[in-house]
C-alpha cells in the first residue's frame, strides 16, 4: 500500500531526476532510474510494498509532480536535538518528501552556533517559549543533520528570520537593538521586534551569519523569513530586503522567504512561500510573486499548517487558520488554489510545523502524522491519480508500521474506525 500514490507514467514519458521504474516479478525486483534520487524512491516504494511480506508482482513508472516537497520544523520556539530532527527526516524520506526547512531563529531562541558571533548560541540559545529549556546546534551537529538528510535525498533549507522575529539576536547583541529593548523573550506574541534597516551594523551581522550558513548548506536556498515584520515600516522593509538579498547571492545562494517578500523587488530565482489564507493579502502577494517571475512554494495555513488543531478536542496546537483535519490537508490542488498562480509558477508544497505549543517528539509526531502523508501525496502524485477514499484506505494501512515503531500518530476519525 503506497503513499504517495505512483504517477503511473506512460511508456514514452521521461523519468526525470527523481523518477523510477520498478518491476517486481516472481519475487525479483528490477529498478530503472536516471539518478540516485530515483533509485532511492524506487527502494522506498519497494519497502512499502514489502511491509507485510513478499511483494506481489507490480510494474510501476513514477515521478513527482513537484520538485520541492517539504516540511518545516520550528526549532526556535522549542528546541529539538539532532536525534529528533533525524527522526523527522526519516518520516519525510518514507513518503518521498525531499526538503526539510529548519526555522532556526525567532524571538524566543537562536539555534545555530555562528563562529563570528558566539553570543547568538550562548545567549540566544538559552531561551524557549514558556521558559522551557533552550539549546543550539554546534556546526558539527548541524553538519550531521545535513548529511543524514542528504543520505535520504532530503535537502535542508535553513531559515534565519529577518527583519522581524529577531528578539533572540537582539538579546545576544544589544547594540543591534538601538534603544528598542534587548530583553530575552519567552512569550508567543509576533511582530514586535525588528532589525534596523538603516544601520550598517545590521548588514555586517547578517553577512557574518549568512556566510557561515551558506558554507554549511549544500542546497541552493537560504530562507530569510520576512514574515510579520509589523514593527518595520514598509519603506524600511524595502530598504532592508534590497540590501539583504545581495548578501545571499554573494554567498552563492538563492533567496527563499515568506509571502511578504513579494511586496518588494526580488532577485532572480527567488522562491516565495505562500501561507496566509486569512483574507486576500496572502493571495495578492502570491500573485505579486508570480508577476515578478518568482516561483511559489504553497503552504496554505488552512490546509497544511501542521500546528493547527485537527478538531476542537486536539490538546496541542493553534486554531487561527481553523481546524485542519486529514482530509483538509489532502483535498486541494496547488495549481487551482490561488487565481492567477498556475502549475508552472509553483515550485512545490511545504507543510510548516510551528512549535509554540509543541515540546516533545510525541507532540511533533501527533501533529505530523498522518497529515504529512496527505501533504506528500499532494506534492508527489498527479491530481488525476488522487482521490480521498483511495488515499484513506492506503493511509489506514500505514498504522501497523507506526504502531510497531511506537509513533504517536493522531488516530483521526476520518481515517480510523476506532479511536486509540
Ligand atoms: C504565523 S506563518 C507565523 C509564525 C507562527 C505561526 C503560528 C508565519 C510565516 N509566521 O510566526 O509561529 O503563525 O501558526
């Protein structure tokens, strides 16, 4: 029982870098692929087919719909160590997702050691939401995560959120705060902190951070955040983005950012992450991004924000975008979601897991699974090959594997006849 459903290509259709052909006959498997990623996905499919004993005979020709198939983990509001992050990567790889976006900094914590700016990890690393324990990765820790991910065809996209969401950085280096206050912060408000767009020290700081981050990053993208900069004027935001984007480019990387960055001119090759489904501002920004020639990463909060509660009884999570049940995460088409943003403008799909209310790996898994499987299928399988009833049956068949592995998935009544 395979999640995500294979595309079942016709005979002449190209496999591309991530596609594969898999034939199982009389217990013998034959794999054909153009590269390592295709071979890896063929092996993942074979593993899924072999979960309950020897696989039956099949012939599968498969390739993904979108090149960017991701999840985001917010390690800033609550910190998760290397072993936990690797376990999340295992879940991504099992369902052929290929990007782990790590939200490495926010008001409540800074999570990566930067050699040129040691106080970031020392001071900014200490805090987390609610006074919970903080933490920060050494660069060796971080390399370990990146390598573990690469072995499973997952690229890590690191995010340093700017110009807002920076209180942990300001607490570490108060000279960046001017007279705006540099106390550490452990609450859950957003939008109160900002870097100074007119201070050269801001850009020397970011150049140090982005240089080291780029050196740790084999992938093409550095994510510069850009969301909810409510304490930065529109003019300052424009000034800031005009100076930060070239820093990313100077270190050989492309810019990724939340939808708000589409309000200013973007460098070529930028990826813009659509998220806000409340009102028309999000869709307007998504259209503005496409009009600039940027590509869209689809993270609609009312579909794939994995920190939203499943229903009113979900003990964890938020509900500002509504409740997000498994079927909500499944039943949508990225190419028809925003008028004027079609298939060719879309880089892919990514499901963020913000962690204001999320403190343990059990918490993470109960929000991630089973919705991550729905996201994976939206991102991988062609729209014509998808239907909720078929998906639900294949999804329910995953549960024995999760039970055996001690994974604390949510027993959604949409999928499972009986609760826990
Ligand atoms: C909005 S989505 C945020 C985050 C919060 C999240 C909670 C986005 C780009 N910013 O700062 O953690 O809502 O759901």
